[in-house]
């Protein structure tokens, strides 16, 4: 029986335009076509396995893809949800969406594919035992086996060893699971439910991409040990005009949220590969692996035709080889069904498309490209890039072939999701545009567009994905796809293109965006958390947005038991899609401390709608649309504060300023020109955002003024920085040695070292109870050495480790106070953790009672 995934348009050619879900479609240059022609005669594959976005060795992936011309992929166990964000305030699942797209863009640079498991990056893990327990070992192992069986790699390469040298529980786990999956993927008795879709597959070998990080003196070990291969991967590729390391630097630079911009290098680049399992290679990772058409019975004739096409390829007249390519496809079609038949059919038709100059596109919206101006920019219109189930929309079709030597006929166009199917029978003239539009009705059952792994609630450690064919995929399939049927020189040819939204920006020109399906009614709250510092009520404003025109119903807030809200509901009526109405509710907390969530609910046509629409929009990735529930954290706590005005220097991006405003502080975001005396003396405290000394270059020139502010009586709170890539070393008034110390267990015991210190007593009494309910971690990148003028306030450690005292350090400096903390306020405050609010308020308030006393003298 042929697994379902192998049925791939055999009998006709299928061209798939890769728009990375609505970036500009890839148009191959003449040199890229030549490289693709070479790759058609290579039937081999390699899979690189690691734990996170950025863990992959882009040099190895680029070499395998662009030099060896293998079908190359990267399996990242996680989407990077637990990291930090250098370009915005997205954290957790939303950061995972950003990093997913960054990996997809990186793979588009090095010419490979991207895969994931259902594992959630829950933050730093120090042991693989913890990681495998939280991830449910069998579930993630089954995902790795699934990807291997789908992708069928000849060689698997791991980034990390399966032991403590990997330095992170997730890293270690990636090595462990890769080794286990290597053995299991070829056994049909293991995870046999997958065999409805795929066949068992046994890779030839498993290798570890060794480095001196894991094994000192690896170069001398490789010389004396036959199990370690040495490969120079610094190859120059004339067809691309770049070396492999240069391509790798472009790929790595796509990881913008991690600040991994990389400068290209040239020359030798040695990589080491240690044999782990399977047949050991003697000279090269691909030793004794057949990568020609000879690996397929009857494949020689296909390879001969493809080699003929390659030799006859003329970049100025590419269509001349189309007849030969069509012959190769006809020969390919006669081969037995199998994986490589599928893969090479896809590659071959992509080359044919490029040689024909054939272009087909379908976009939503008006017949002409939308040009709407506000100031100097064109804004995307929700009416054009989105629709709701049951809507009628306009689809605009564009088809053109730009080669006079080959006869091309457009036969029909089909959009299966909406049942649109039309016969055309139109012979395409050379360079003559065929363009028309069609109004279609969307089915009521069409699903909403959002990342598939976020559709269902997860447990915080693994995503809930029930559809086997979605597991492992990099992103959600497009909402709508158009299938174009052609005849080329008498040969059937099919082209598939996603429906996209395209507009013209007066500054950037042609801009693509995914076309999305959204609910008819959207609701939202402006804040992620509402803090009630007393029994007084607060107003909460809910927004209702029309997903399509003429919606009306009622909107209400759902609050936890003990809380109350008035009025019970409002009626809304919105005439135009994209318009909003705001409704103000009064929320009253209970008398005691309490936490919970508030949720917006809108009724429309006897259905309840509770989703908001969140757009993640960065220039380096396609625009992403998320549909999370419209909820916010409610926190009623006993809190007092001294002072009112806080200055904040943004670092890598966080929501701490918004959280401070929730408890009544006036917060000013400080820029370089603001860092001067006596202006700074107006602030009761100044807070330096996370990783600011890693990312804000001007701090090196203004730090002395911040210390002057402290010396004259101010309070400066510096949040965590990493020890590498600091814009300056000595930012503290006293010696402070940064380290990688952290406490990743959010439930780890917290011990109070200085119980009488003001930061634990004024204006709020801080106890160990304030460290209950924390999320993801206690803190990170604690200093491990400091001047005796610093007082360590807290002690904590992960299980089995020595105590760490560097999470919160306070020192007097002149008349003021300098505070350094690695406590993860940037995670705890948006999550509504009461103790984090109380502790940070004390840090801001330190010394205020002393100033008041001095003022009264």
C-alpha cells in the first residue's frame, strides 16, 4: 500500500510556488535554475537535529544543501517560546511565532526545509530528566520518528551530545531523542499508527557535529581517531557568488529576535563529525550512500535526460530545454511509486516553471492594487486581507507565460476550499497578461486562520495537535489555494498558488500579506493585566470589532467568583467591517487578595465570540495573525508605594512600564537626550530594561550621568544583562562579575538573607509567600562575584545545586541606591504575579523615607 502522503499529482506536473505564506513568490534567476538542474540528479537527504531556533549550524546545513545538493532539513524540537525578545515585547507563544518565521526565512536563504515537534520551550532546563518528564518523552520521541519517516534522511546530524556537555536540558534531550529515533524509525512495530501515512525508514548513519565546546582539542583527536571526520565546508559557489559561510551568515542574520546578525566570512571552515550510530563513514558524511538515479529501479533513463537538459541549458534561452524536461517527467512518471518520485517531481516542475517564465497569482480584494495613503504610508485594509466564513469575496487572477518557443494553454482554475472550478481553454500568448476577477462565496465551515499549534489549549510543555499531517510542519497551510491546470507541449501541468493579499506601498513598493479567515466578531482588552491596589473599583474598556459588515449583539465581561462587574452587558451595532466600538465596564475586586482572569464575550447570531486578533508585523518575516482569547489577568493585592515618577530605559523590549502604570506610577520612557542632570533628579527611580547594556549602544556614553543621578540621591535599578556583547563592561559603580547563573525552577525555595533590609520592609513587608505563583523561572544571569558594598538580599537555587545569592544586590552609592537584579520581572509582572509587584515597588521606593526625613529636618 502506498502511504497517503505519496499521492502527489503523479500523471501531471505540479508546480508549487513557495511564497512563505505570503511573501513575494520566489522567482529563480538563471544561475539558480542551473543549480536546480544540478540538484535534480542528486537523490540524497540530510537532517540536522537540535533543540531551538538558532541552535542549528547554518554552515553545515548550507553545505549539505548548496554544495552536496541534498534534500536538507532542520528539525528544531521547539519554536523558541521560552526565550527573550530583542526586537519587541512578544514573549512565550507569541515569541514562538516570531522565531518560527525567522527559522523559515533562514531556511529560504540556505535552501533547506524546516520541521518542529510539539515540544514547548518552557525556559531553561538544567537536566534532560526534567525536560523529558515535562515534555512527555514518548510524545516528542514519536514526533522525531514521524519527521524522519516523512523526510527520509540518509544522514542525521545532531548539534548536541546526549550528556551534560550540551549545557541545557533541551539541548541534551535533542541528542538523546535523535539517537533513539534513529533506531526506532525503521521498525514498523514502533509508532505503527504513523504507517497509515508514511513508511518505516532507516537512516544510514547518525553523526554528532563536534566542536571544541564539547570536546577540547577536537582537532588533534580527529587526526588520531577514525570515528571523527574533518570536512572543509568553506566552499565558494560561483553560481551564487557566495561561499557557504557567507550564505550561513545571511541565514543566521534572520534570527533578529535574538540579535544574531552575522558578518559573512570567507576561506576555510572546518567542521568535525563524530560517528554515533549506523554505518561508519571513513572520509565524508555521505560515504557509501547512493545519491544518483541508480538508487531507483529504472531511474537511469530519468537521470540521463536530466543530465542532457543540464548540459544544454542556455541561461539566455531557458525554454529550449523544456521539451527534454518534459520527457524526463514522462519517464519519471513511469517509475514505481515512492518517496524520491514525489520529491523529484516537485523539483522538476519548479525548474520547468522557471524555464517557461510562467507566473500565476491569485489575490484577494479589489481588481487594482490597493493604494490607500495615510501620511507617507499605505495601510493594509482588513476588508482586503481577511474574510469571515460565509462571506463573498473578490479573487483576482493573473497568469502570464514569457517564452515564445513553447506552447502553453491554460485549461482551468480551481479553488477547492470554496468549490470554485472554471474551464478556460485559453492559449497563452507570449508575454500577454491574462487577468480577471471573480466573486466567490466562502463556505460557512471554513476554519479560522491561526498557527495550528495554538488552536487548542496546551499544558505549558507540549502543544496539542491532533491532526497527524500537521505534526512536524513549520506553519499552517494557507487559508485558500488556487490550482491552475495547464497543457505544455501536450503535457498536463498543474500549478498551485496560495491566495494572498498584495498592496502597493509608496515607500517599499509591492507588499505581500497572508489572506486570512477571521471570526465575524472580534473582542479585545487594552491591557494584559489589571492590578487593584485597594478595594476601589476600576474601569475596564472592552473593544468590539466587526469581522464583517452589519454585526450586532451584546458584549459582556466574565470575571472570577468574588469579583463583580457592571453593567452586566452592552448592546453593540457596527455597520462597517473593521470598525470598532468601545464599552466601559466597572470592575470591583473582593475584599481580600485575589487573582484570576477577566474575559470579553460578544454574542452574535446566538453564537459567543471570545477571540481577539493579534497581528505580529516585522519587516523580516511575513505578517502573522493570531486569534487568542480576549483575556487579561486580574490581581487584587495589598500594596503600598512611595514616590510616583519612574524613568525607564527600554532594553530588549518588555511590558514592565505598562505594569508599573497599573499600580499607579507615572512612567516616562527615557531616550539618550533625556539622560542629563538636573532633569533626571525629577525621577523617584530609574529602571534599566532587560539586556539594555547588551542592546542600547548610547548607554556607554550616558552611564556616568546615570551614576551621577544615583550619587545625588536617586535609585537606579538595573535588570539582567548577559555577559557577552556588552556595550560597556563597568556599568556598575562597584565591581560586579556577570555570570550565567540562573534558577530555572519557578517553584525553587527562596531564602531571605537580609530580613531587616529596607527593600524587604518598606513600604511592603516581603516574605517567602511573595514568591508563590511565579512563572517559568525565578531569574537569570545572576552575578556570581560582587564588591562588598553590595548586600545580597535573597538566596535561591535549583534542586541539587549550590545556593546562588546574586539575584538581588543592593548598594548605597553617594546619597542614593544602586540595585542590580536578575529576577525575571519581565515575565512575572505581565503574568500578574502579586509578589513581583510588591517587591519591585519596594525597590523603587527604597530610600524615599530617608529623603522625606531629610526634607523635614
